[in-house]
């Protein structure tokens, strides 16, 4: 068996973090007429690089197979996420004095969910988005969008066209990049000399603490700590000058970076997060040990619940046809007998089948038509939002279930 090379530094990857087996693409929901067609599955095996500490899955799926014209994820269907993004736009505008003379560029701008708030404040923007269907939605809401994958070549083209950025933003996209060095080189190229790059990503430390293995899927090539990100950025003339922690996606970091010679001073948040990662052992192999076994325990707990519910004649419906839910269901070996359906607010997902499990995806109203005994919330990070939206299930004795980090029923 060939030993894979690190996506960051090229060193051999010999240390397993967690092996989730063969899985379909987590966002590739199936049209019913294609239900009997062969469904590709790929290894989902995460490893950690002993040399540069980058946690990653093998780049076994071409990015064009994931971020295509039928990409299912639209960012605007989570109210809490939109609120987070509006707060970001307000905070960055105030902190960096953004106005009509500025340029804000967002990488992987999706359907314009975040840039719309800068547009409303009359700050010039440009989105960069590879998926034509989500880009079309952004353009329709008044967000100029360049339909392309971001990297060094795209950055050079955009800079030459006058799009150098005062603020360059990337929310939960760094993990989606198969060539992280090309991406970082593009960042350094598109920033103005004193421009600021902000990137948000689920914090690897919180992923480990919360056994959040369901955030692992093929379009997430890397799983990031501050220590690993600083290693990547330093390679390309970028330095981190601030770091903030947020509860989004189970615990995320917002990292602020600039060119090495830029004027931005170092803020205390960087040292605080570094110290937390070192205390957890993420600066060496010890902090990554035992994760695989903890993931198997979560899988066993959910499987036991589904088996007991079926044996007792209780019905289960899922809520949120998110990629993380598909990783979880496929790791558990769940199929259409495990639950009635998965409800989701996104029309792009409704009427399809979840990848691998082939559980049908329906609108949220289906919950109140079917009146299931249990609603399994697959995007557990949105638990508070979902339980508020579906509070009416209590009327027939319905209960909410989450599986991560351990089975919870209430």
C-alpha cells in the first residue's frame, strides 16, 4: 500500500486519526430516478502529519466532482448562520474602516449569504464561487460573482483586473481546498499591502473534544488547528495577528492574517489559542490518539437507539440533510429502514435521496404530517434553532435526539 504524502508539507502520512470507511460524497443527494444507479464510494480515512500537524483526508475525489453546477449546499437556509455573518460584516466594517473606497472579496461566496450585508452598506464586493448554481443565486441578489476556483492563478487574474482586497474573507472554505499551498499563495497575491485576510474554520481542538467526526467528508480535505494554519501561512509570507473563538459549527476559530510586512499588531487571542492547543497535546502525536475509538462509541450508541426504536414500534424522522448527517448515517450503515425521511428547508434537497442511505428528503412540514415519535437532529450544531422551529412536536409526545458527542434524548 502506498503511503500518502501530506497536503501541506509533503511528508509521509503514517498516523491514522480516524478511519470512517468507504463513503459516498456527502453533498451529492440522489435524484429518485437514479436510485438504482451505481453510487461511487471513496475512502474516508483521516490522518495527521507528524511533521507539520496538518490533519487531512486523502485527496481522492476531484474538486470538480464536488463543487459542480448541481451543488446542494446553499448557505442562506440557516437563520443563525445569517445572523453570524451580518454580525461579521458589521464588525469588520467598523474595525477596518471599510467604505465606498474599499474592496471586500469573499472566497467561496456561495449564494451571496455574507456579501449581501456589505452590499447593503455600499461597500464594493466581489464573490469568488466555483459552483454555478449557487453563484447564480448570488448574482440574482446583487452580489457580483466570479465563477472560478480560487488559487494563485485566479488571484493573479483578479488582482490584474483591479480586485485587490482590503478585506479578503473565507468562511469554512480553507478545509475545502485540495492544494492548500496554492490557496495560501493566492491569498498573499490578492491582498493589498496592508489588507486583511479572515478565515473561519471548525477548530480541531473542539472537534476532538466533542467527537465531531461527522464534520469529516470528502470535500473537507483538512481539519485545522491554529498551529497547523500558522505553518501553512508562514510558508507563503503570511502571518497571523489575531484569533477569535466562536460557537459556530461546534466551536470555530476566526483567524486574522496579513502579509508578513504589514502593519497590523499582534493581539492576545493568538497566544491564548496556541496555549490551549499545546495544553491539549496538539503540538505532538499525543493529542490525536484515541479519537477513532471514541468515534466508534458514538456510532454504537446511535445504532443501538435506532434498533431499540424499531423493536418498540417507534418512528424516527431525521432533520437537516446536512453533509455531517450523511457522514454519520453512512458510518452507522443506516438505510431507508432506519427512519421515515429527513426533513430539510432547502428546496434544492427536497425530493432527493440522501447519499448512501437513500433516505428520502422532504420539506419540514412532513414532520407535522407524519408525527414521528423521535426527531433525530443531524446538524447537532443547530440544535437550539431546530428545537425552536419544531417545538410543536411536543404536542404529540415527540422527542428530540442528537447523537454527537453522545446520544441525547429530550
